């Protein structure tokens, strides 16, 4: 259902009923990880998190790990930061 690099890849999937009686699949929301800080990236004007993740982590789809390190629940919360914390790419 999810790409192998997704934070949701190993989360359990379950079925729920909507208010109108339909059954839909849902996925458990994972707890944020606590990655180790590798350093900081000075953000250029209009630079997106996926670009920063692609450069430092070699995987643009891991932009969410930048959010985890910053304790930011949504990417937009990092939108105005000049410095973006970068986790170690090995995750540890």
C-alpha cells in the first residue's frame, strides 16, 4: 500500500466503518522517531523540504524525517525556518 521508505510502510492497516456505513481501510499513525542530529542546512529562498532531504539523505521522500527531528507535526510548520536540522542518514 505504501512505498518501502514511507513512515507508514510497517504500520498496521485496519478496517473502519464510516458514518454512512461504508468500510474503509485506515493505517495507524506512527509515533515520531527520534533521529540523531547530523547538522543543519541553511535554507535558500524557495527551497523545499523534499529537495533538502534529497540532497542530504539521498531520498526526497524522507522529508518527514526532517519534520520528526524538528518535532514538527506537519511540513508547513518548517516552511519559514532558515535553518533545517538534518538527521544522520543512517538513522542512528
